[in-house]
């Protein structure tokens, strides 16, 4: 009929399992005695053991390094920022395009081709310092 286990068929609790082991305790027979030090390992067999050592009272010589003398001058290097379309003369203003009088006259009198001449005859002028660049 119904194959579900009854409430009495639960597994046993963990603390009642036989042969449970307490991992936190160290048995008294294997605990090291006070003042016990294990023996030193044997020397490495690839190379002979070092026979010379520094005496206990004498330390190895120490080389004393001296620092070079520096002056108190500082050099501040300012990064150069290049502004696209900026004035190369004053480095403050931004260049504006101005059409020359000859370019405007060519655009009017030689209408279809005159516009190309007008664009070719532009001058760039800085509104800050007034410098013109052809």
C-alpha cells in the first residue's frame, strides 16, 4: 500500500553512533614532553655540509652605503596641452575662419566655380590677439 516510512523509522542521532572520535583532543601518550626538541634533519646530500660558520660573538661585516647629496631645487614640468584649432601665437584664443574680400567677389561674379575660390581663400584669425594665418 503506502511505502512511506513511519515516524519511528528515523535514523539514529549522530552523537549516539558507536566509535565516534573526538578530533580536538590529543592522547596523553603522543603529546610531546616539556622541553622536548626533535632532532635536526640530516644535511642535504647533493652538496657537502658547510664546515665554516661565523663565531657566535662575531657578526659578518656590514657594508655602509652612503646616499648622494641632493640639492633643494625642484623642476616642475608642465604638460603641453595642444588645443585643436587653438592660436599658436598666444595659445589662448581659438582660431575663427574669415572669408577674404577677394574670395567673396569671386563667389559672386563666378558663381558656380567662385564658391570653391571663396573657400580656398579663407583666412584664420584669432579673436584674442588678432593674428591672422593664411
